[in-house]
C-alpha cells in the first residue's frame, strides 16, 4: 500500500528484501498480517538409516580428512533455522529410530554438480574479512566413544525430566553426553552389546517408577565425522555451564536483562551456536540472539524459566486464593514465598490460566495451571507494536548491534567459554579447545554496477548502494503514459486525493510519463463493499489504472479492493493510505514513489543494468502459506522475458505437499517458457532458476524431484534439446556474519562482497553474497547453493549475475538481499496468500501488478 502503508508488514518486507535501517520504500502491502511461520524442513529430516560401514558416499572423504586433520573451525552460516549451517540438529528425535550413527548433515548431504571442478571465483578486489566462526582444535589423543539409544517406560517426552532420570546413574557412564534420546559416553555400559542394560529411577513430581533401557548402537572413533554431532551437544552443554537458560531452541542469559524502559520492555540476550564442517576445518558459528519479553500469548516464569501457553485469565481468582499441595491447602502468596523466597507485591491481581496440551493430557496430566502475572514475562511482539516506529526504533538500539559491538559480544562469549572451569574441564575431557579468535580469510568485492535510465547512465556510491536521488533526475527506462484512470476516495479524503493528483501531474512528466486528468469518484462511506461496488461499476474497457485512497489500513477493505481489481475486474491498482498524503512537505516525494509504482504496474521499467547474457531467462520462485486455507501454500514463479531482464511474466498455483509443489513448478516453467518464446521468437539458451523458500532438510527433494522434473519437462517441450540450466537455492535466514577490519576495529563489508572459500561447505557449490548496505546494525549476507549447473558459466559469472539481479527490484532504488525475480515472486505469493486466496486474472500476469 505504498507510502501510505509504509508501516504495514514492515518487519517481513525488511527481512525479505532491503536492508534493516534503510529508508522505507513505497511498497504496497496488505494491513498488518500475522507473521509467517518458517518453512518446515528441519527436525525430522535427520531420521532414517545410517550408512553401513564402508559405504562412504562420494565427497565424504574430504570431510573426514578435515575432521582427522584436527584443525577444527566454526560454522553455522550456511543453513536455516536456529542451528544454521550443516551442523546436525541437536535434540530429541535427531537420531530417533536409527540403527547406527548419522553422518553430520546426512539429510542435506549431496555432492556438488558433477561438472563443478571449482566453485572459487577471481573477479573483484581482494579484501580481508572475519566471520563469526570460531575454529576448534583437538589434541591428538585417539579415543573411542560408545553410542547408546535410551528409552523410558512409561513414555516421557520432556527432555529435562529424561536427563534428571538418567543423572543418578552417571557413575556408570564416565564422561557422558545425553541429548534426551542418544547417549554418548566413554565407558561400555552393556557388557554384551546385543543385550540392553536396564536402570530404574523415580520421577520426582509424581513418584512414578521409571524403567530406563540403554541399547548399544555402535562405536565412534575420534576421527569419525559423526563426532560433529557430539561436538554440537557438548557446546550446548557448555552454554548450560555458563548459567544460560534454554528458551525454545537457544540459550539466553535471564540474569542480565536489557531494559527498554520507555516502552516497558526487557530484552534477554543469548547465542545461537552450531558446529559443522567448513572447507578444511570444523568451526563453531556463534551469533547473538535477542529475545523480546513483553505482552503476548506465551509466558516465561521468572522463578524457573519455563514457558507456558496462556489460554485464559481467571478474573475470579487472586494470589490470596488457595490450592491443594499434597494434603494441605496453601495460598499462592505463601507457596511462592516458601518455595522460591519470592514475595508477591500485588495481592489483587487475577491469575493466568494454562491448560495442558493434548500430548500432556495423553500422559495423564489433566490439571489446569494457574500462574501469577507478576512472576511472568510475556513473549513476542504484537502487530500494533511492530507498527509503532518509535518502539521498534528503540528496540533496535538494543538488538541491532553494530559490527564492533557484535564482535565484542562474540569474543566476550568466547572468553566466558574458555575461562569457565566447568566448560574447560568438560572440553578437556573430550580433548577439545576453542581457538582464541574468530576465523580470518579473504573475500572479494565485485565492481560497482552502472545504472541506465533511457539514454542516461550514472554510478552510485558503493558504500550506500542507493541511487534514490539520481533516479528522480532522469526519464525512466521505459515510461508508460496514463490516459484513462480512476481515483476513488471517501468524502472525507477527497481533498487529499485531489492533492495527490495535483502532485502526480507535476512529477510524472519529468519521468517521461504523459498524464491525463483522472475520473474522480467520491464515496459516501469507507466500507469494503462500497469500494468494491464502485470499482466494478467504474472499471470498464480501456481503464488503465485505479487508485484508491483509503482512510486506514483495515485488512478487510484492502483484500476486497485487491480481489476486485486482480480477479473480478482485472486492472492494475494502487492503494494509498490517506495519512501518507496529510503532510504537504513530503507529498512531492510520496507522489514520485507512487508514480514509479504506477509505471511498473502498467508494464514500464524504471532502470536497468548491463546484462551480457542475452539469450537467458531468469526465474524466481517463492512460497507463502495461505492465511485462509490451513495446510495450503501459494507458490509463485516470476520470470524475465526480455534481454535486459526488465520485463516479467508470472504464474501462481496452490499446493498442499511437496509432490503438488513439484508438479506445479513444472507447469509454471512450461508456461513462462511459452511466454518467453512468443516474445523472443525462440527458446532461451540458458535457464537460471533462483529458488527461495527451501529448508535445509528439503535440499534432497528439491534436487531429486524438482530439478529432475524440470529437466524432463524442458526435454519434452524443446524437442529433446535442453538449454543450459543453473538451479540455485537462495537462503536468507542464516546466522553467518562478516566483518571487515578497518582502523583497529571492524565495519560492515561493502555491498558486492563475495565469500566462496574457508567457511563454505566442502560438499556443495555454495557462496555468500553481501549485496546491500545497512544504516543500523550488522549486514546479513545471503547464501546461494547451486544444486544443478549445466549453464557453462564460470563461478565468477554466477556471482556477478546474482549481484546484478539484486539491483533490479523496482520498489527500492538500491540493492536488496536477493535477486529481484525472487523478491517479485515473494511479493506475488504474499499478495495471493494474504489477500486474494485465488489465482489472479491472466490479463495481469505480464505486469508487476503485485508491487
């Protein structure tokens, strides 16, 4: 919803596209959607049988050599989710059902493309860099680890309880690690490996006698790659030794909270850690994580750091009421004083109600818990809070660390690990040590791109990667005239609508756009049906654009406008929030941004960069969960159809599982290829696909199913002759951070920085790209993983192409984190999943109507 709706959905747009701290663009977005859950693909992907001894897949030898070389180093940046990297997920279920131990990263294990001899490029200026990876070193003392599977009867799902039940028998194991399911120890617990050993413990909270069955799985030698999983468990145990508390999947310091007093918030800080194999060393990636504590739906109790879901508020109960503890009645006030030495101050406060989950009910836990609000932290950010620019700005001052402060924080964490006696003893028992500093290496900075607008060209400041000033001074690359258009507003906002038209008539001629007076429609009220009826009445053959000025960001009305303009009566549409037009000083700037979006939605182009690959089609894919249909996702494909990569066509489909996604993706490629051939007179020589929305555990499926299906479809549709194909997975949610040493400190790397060695994965053709600049905090790189490559392009060309495409997103006059086709695909999937819930009309598919 353009300048008018800058604050709507800002958090997601910022994470997906442009940098944090950049000036908000005029992206049109639906009002205040709920945050999308991360894509599935994590925890269960480690299940399955392990390879038999001797069955070493191609490429593992180099990884094993890295482990055996004992020059260990830090990792996490090349993966998704909390763990990041290709480090094995640690926790219950990571190895459930195995007959043997898994190779680290087994689920995501795939060799590089067969024709990839080297993934390292040479283009650009060499620069010295650091990364948030800490090498590990190990003493050359060969040893053997025993691995066991541990089961409990009756079934117990809580990891903390499982660890407590096993604790009394620790003397039997010697030094040991236990993640809730898998036990690693030095001692042989079962004299006969074929016969399990049984132990017995009593569960404290209910006195239940528990049988613990320990089954021998196998032995792991000190040079085995499977040691990586053990290292991950060990590092998490080290976090516990530092007094950090496990909240969700990561550890946080609950004793030292950072207050944001102006807004009544507190922030807990911790670290996401993950160990994985990098090119020739094993490393630990350490990234600071912030946890916001405030009003929401999940609470953390201050006295034991446990989380509970709040289902209700018991207004009829207070802390003076009593409950039954054993055989006696005790008040909540007395209970907390006797048990935790906590004195409750507000005696009149109601109690929060937390009902047991279905899983807990199946275990026989049926009692309802009552919690004291004063002793709880609420977690999460509400939509209203996210829309509060002042609050988010103050919060970012605590959570968005500058490069210098982030490095200091990481080194402080490293110092805590190395100085803590319990950590030192634990690491020494396993023959491990942390390096004293983060890993250093060299990267490359690609050349600055020249921006073209019609017959003019200019360069931008590389440190800022922003050409917002320059773009307004020249005619647009391909300007569209606006002759027949309609403006709708309520009576209250009629003056603002007139002011917008007046300013558009001033700015559009400078851009090369001829503008005729619009048909102004004034509505009696702002109801969704009123706008929809007016649109259906006014959208007739020949209408090129409709502009709706709305009084607020009510989602129902926005959705109705978009459904009418994108499906029922298809025409490009622009929704503008009235409050954006209320400040005369900034109205000219707002009108300029709106004019640019109108031009794009009508099929125009704002600028271009030089693209040497002419007979090539670039495809972007992303998915988004449909908010109205549980279990259904929207898949969007956006593809280039001209040599300059400024014309696009699109395809939308719905899927409920991976198989449907694969089939729809195949159909989408067929359709966009047909459009390309119609416009260009022949098929492309190369097809380069940037695939977003892939979890680490989905890489196998994407390569084995999606890529193969696409190749099969191309072969059938092009007479048996395949174009060169590059299939590249784009990953933004990573914990890797880079730092450039400068004047005794560090700064963010420059836009265009490429890293393709040292911290990349030896099994993959992957590289990192820092494509944008940030004004606050530490810049986040994007990881590219080439699963298939028959394009014939050298690594340098793929690196440069990826960077060039980050310049072509027309909602922001600067570079973004991902190639523009990926971002356009996300915008389209987001619009359909949040507002339309149906496939848009075919008349719009060759325009960027979803900006």
